[in-house]
């Protein structure tokens, strides 16, 4: 059996969890959380990093930090995970869905400007598969219209655009450390604060709307309720686990690249025949080998391809049900322009098993089954 995902453990997780246990400090913002913040700040160049209990939480913090209000509009792709939209809908905003590019499956920057109205407050690019969106163009549009840019960088830890870490380029960026991502803590996430003007409020929003962090630094003599917030921080056990993964983040990324590259090479002939399309990575993007997907040819029967895989005990997955066509997406959002690319790719995309430990023979078996199913 070849599963879709197997979470990778570095071997040091339990050692660090035992250390957190010995420290006797299990709530959030202990030693492992602080180390993790410093690591993220050093590795991404953001002005402040804050661990959260999920990427979903980091996106919710972002919506609070940029003061999203009922009726505000937020431009995003429809081809994304629900949390991208939910974070803003929770504040009463309207997600405005724009189609994606055919090559990277990322928000089509050429369609964004036409979707801007008087109510638009932010653009939310999603770096699908850890491949960067066209950030220079998006930042330029945002700058000219006074909009915020929130990067959904859930899949993009250790990936870059023009040499800069994804997540560190917009006003705020959100990372995920969910077990299906590259660097993990079971559930987990991080907010990268790149606009220094938002840094102090980010601490407050994350600590139930209080200035608790300032209190612990001795900057105020008591802490009180300052503004709308919630509890967005993980406990130290999660941070200790994550710290073990950070220590191997470069190695994890390198191993995944080896697996990704092998699929890419093995699937060259099938792509050459037009039976599938392989991922496209623009030159300015340093991706993180988060995902290896293929697009089946238009009109191909994906359900039949998946059945063929299952008969061989291989478990690929597909996603997303485009948000504009989902029940909540129709209720809370609207589309700007056609969704032709989104609908086409969402029906044809297949994600192949990719995890540390998958063998060359297993990859060859995946490629053999795919080849027999589509030719
Ligand atoms: C995984 C993912 C999320 C959610 O991450 P969690 O840490 O599970 O909350 C959000 N957006 C995208 C694009 C994702 O892939």
C-alpha cells in the first residue's frame, strides 16, 4: 500500500517535549516558542513571527489586524482551501473570487485590478504547492489602490520568490505546520508580521486582546483588555515538537526535492504525449517540493484513474472543490469574471503520494499505474 502522506519525524521531537515537560512551563510563549519565533524571523526576514495553533488561526489574526469590517471585500482565488475565505467571512467580509493562472494555478494577477471596487480592502494570494504568486505585480496593484496584501503561505514554508521567503513579502503572511505540510507539529501555524506597524497589535490580538506580552517583558505593571482578540497561541508541547522539525527544515526540503524531481523526470514521456500536464515552476520561484500534482488531459475520467490507483492500493487525492461553487462560497462570496481555468483544473488535478521515505520503486509503481490508466 502506498499512502498519500506519511508524517515525517526527525527523531528529536520526544526529547524536546521531555525538555518542555522538565521546564515545567507548558502554556504558550515559553522557551521553545521563543526559539521558534527567532528561527522564523531569521529565516524569513519578517519583522515579527508568532506561532499560532493553525494557519487558519494566523489568517483569522490577519483579518483582525487589518480591521476588516462587514461589507469589506477581499480578493482571492476560488481554487484554495476554505480557511483563506473563512477568516474574512468571520469578520463579515465578502470574498471576491478571481480565476487562477493556467501555469501555476495561482491567483491570476492580470485579473485582479478589474475586480477592485470601493469596498476592496485586501488581496490574498495563495502560493499553491509552494510556488510563489506574481508578488511584484500584486504589490504594485495593492500600493496604487491602498490595499493590504495577506499571503496565504500555508504550503510555502522554505519557498521563495525572487530570493525572498514566501510569507514575508505582503503585509502579513500565514504558515501551516499541519501534518500534511512539509514542516509539521500535528496542528500548528505561524503569522509573519512584515509591516512593523502591526507588530505590537499582533501580540495583543493573539493574547485574547490583552497586553500580556508587554507585561511579561516588564513594560507595563498590569495587563488588561486592549482590543478584540482571541487565544491564538499553541502550548509549549507543540512548540517543542516544531522546534525539532525546524532543526531539519533544510534537510526535509532537500529530500522532498529529490522525490519531486524523480516524479518530474519519470513523468516526462507521459507529458510529452499530452496525456498529462506536469507542474510549472517559474524561474523566479524557488519552490519547496510541497506537492507533486498532475493535470489529466481535458475530458479524462479522473474517477476511473483514481479507481485504478486504488485497485493497486495507491492513494492519490484531489482538491479543491472551488469555493465559488461551494454552498458557503455562493452564500458569502461572489465571483469576478469567469472561473474557466479554476473549473477546468479542479476537475483534472491529481496529487501523487509524496512523503519522506517513499522509495524509488514505489514512485515507479505510481508512475506505472498512472501511465496505464491514462494511455
Ligand atoms: C493547509 C492550508 C490551510 C490551513 O492550514 P491549517 O494549519 O490546517 O489551518 C490554509 N490554506 C491553505 C492554502 C492550505 O493549504
